[in-house]
C-alpha cells in the first residue's frame, strides 16, 4: 500500500472514530429531548443554548465523581470490563461502507475503513464479543446481584444472536457475498434489500434491540422490578463507559441495518443525478457526498426509531423475552431462509 | 514484518495457553483461553484464511467460551466452596516423570520429521478465501460435510433430551 493511502486510511479511521463518539454523545442528548417531547415535557435546556452542552456537563460530572472500586472485587477485571465494552463497541464500525468512492486528483478514495471479504462475519463476530464486557464486569464486582445481572444480560444476548445470524443468512443468500461493500453496491438506486427481505428485516430489527439492550429488551438494567444488573457496583466514568458503549452500539446497529436492508449510501434517482452533471469526476463526487448524507440520514432515522420505541413500549418479562427469542424468532428466521431459497429457485425457474 | 508478527503471535499463544493451565482462578483460565483463541485467529489471518479466523472467533470465543464462563462463574462464587487442592509428593514425582517421558517421545518422533516446504509456483494464496473454501466444502467434500451436520443435529437432539423436564419433575 502506498504511503498516501496509508495516511488517508489513518485519517479516515480517526474521523469515523470521532464521528462515532460524537453521535453517541449527542444520542444521550436527543434521547432526553425525544423522551421529553413524547412525555410532553421540556427536557434538558439549562446547559448552553437549547441544552446542547448537556452531554459535556454529564461527562464532566461522571469524570469528577469518586472512582470507586469495591474492596473484595477482582480489581484488574473490574477495570477491564468497561474497557472491553467500549473497545468492542467502537471496533465494529470499521467495515461499514459509509459512502461510495471519492475521486480526488486521480486517487480513488473509498469511504470505508477496511474492506474485508468477510465483512458481515466481522460485524457478527465483534457483536458476539460484546457479551464479555458485561460478564467480566458483573463477575469482577463480587456481588451476587451483579453476577445474576451479568448472566441475565449474557443469556439474552446469546439467545438473540442466533436469530440475528439466521436472519442474516437470508440476506447473504440473496447477495451471494459476505462483503458489506458488495452488498451495498448491489442495492444500487432503489433496489434495496428491504423489498425482498421484509420478514428478515423485522427479525433483525428485534434482535438488534435485544443485542443493544434497549427497551423493550432492557432487562440487563431493569432496576425497577429486578435490580440494577451487571453494573450495580459501577460508578463514575466506568459506569459512563458502559452506558456510552450502549449508545455506540445503537449507532453501529443502525448503520448495519441501513447497510444490509436500506441500501446503505444508495438513494433513488442517483443515476439521474449522475447524468445531470456533465463532468464525470465531479458527478461521481457529488453523488458520493449525497450518498454519505443519505446514509447518515438513514442512520439517524434508525437511532430515532430506537428512542421512539424506548419511550413507547414497556419492557418484557424475562420468560416472555426468552420465549420470543427461542420459540418465535428462530423458527421465523428459519422459515425466512426457506422462503428466500424458494424464491431464488422460483426466479431461476421462471426467468 | 510477517515473520516478526508470527513469532509475536506464536509466543503470545503459547504464553496464554500456559497461563490457562497455571492460573489458580478458573475464571482467569477461561479468559486466557479466550485470548488464546484470538491469537489463533491471528495465525489464520497470517495464513490468509480470513473466513476461518472470523468463524473461529464467532464459534469459539463468541459462543462456546461464553457458556464456559457462564458455568464457571456460577461454580466459583465464594472462595470457601472450593477446597484447596492438595497434591501429594508422590503424584508430583509421577507427573514429572510422565511429562518428561511424553517430551522424550515427542522429540524422538519429531527429530527426523521434515516440514513440507512451500512451493511458490503451485501454491494458491487465495485458497483460504471464503469462495474457494465454499467450493471445496460443497463440491469435493460434500458427503463428510453433510455427515458432520447430521452429527451436530444428533448432539443437539441429545442435549434437548437431557435438558427436558420429565413429567412430574419439579424445578424449584
């Protein structure tokens, strides 16, 4: 690889990292604003204009709180736990194509940090590691309730991972590729996967809610009827990291859903826009930049959807949650695979 | 560069694998085992087998080790519940002798073994890519692949049978 490309990749990765953190930070603000809107309140409006500095104030508060470590805890693991949660959360956005290629001075710059031909599996693998942050944190606290909370969270996550993987298989059958960039390219224009995979998308969406521990699946932290969960003993910025990792996961889950089912950076009439501009390089760059904007619009819509659901639905009971995962979503996902396979065969037979 | 990376990964793998055995705390053992799986995945990536690397992490680190950790965390709740292991001097000596014998046998077996060299002309570096792996699995080795899936199915049915509630059995 040329050094120019290396520098570009480095800058791009840093930019994506920064954008991820920024979006996660402001998700907390918008969550509170949306909650306030839905519940007919005002929401945060004291720190800065419209309360825009509220996330910074929260972070400052968390940093200056006493960093408390329980005496009988396993200290190293207690500190590593939130770190793993953060690390895993920020890792998964590496393979997501946020846009097509930009052409600057003859260089083709792809708006994707790393292109691997197993992109979907990479995301899936990283998601499956997210459990360790919770489990290690819960165990290291040396508290029965933390441990039970960790087990609760982990069993929820691994149960829904299965249905998630099965619903992904149907998408892979359609696209015939594991590379996220290729899956994005195949959904050119308005040819989005959602038209072919409505059931698969619904399964994936439900599983994404469960994987990110959002309502109606936020049992890992249902302090009202059970107990705080894996982070019972955590305070100050370590707790903040756990909560922050959750918001990063929401961002990543939204980006993955937009990429797999909603055409990533593709938008309707993009060829019309491309042919409207005479200079091909300029046309390509304009289409790419609009595509990036469209991609982020889709991501923001999904983040909004996550929040909308949170303030609309109550949470499940634990047995209902397990029943939904194992007895409804997994058979549905298998049915979806069979329907997709039948559809592909039928299409080959007819055309 | 690649060679240095290989030595780094290999020593990390061996060190973590040793720590799995040496660690006093079973949870630490499991965590070291997870790191071992990660470094093995690193080896797969060095061998240009990205699919194997990802699947290794998903299946072993992501699923099986979580269940391991589950069970062991429940076992290891309080320090008093696990009695201190006392090994007698006799078994220590026996262990040393047995290990030494195994070591001698391995050296004897590996002494004359030659490592098959890499033929740069005929070697296909893309062999580990997912497309090629799929072609080989579903074309040349279809029967073993399907038989393995039947084996998994049987294991799954067996696990469900073992875990099933008998009629009249009370849990809690």
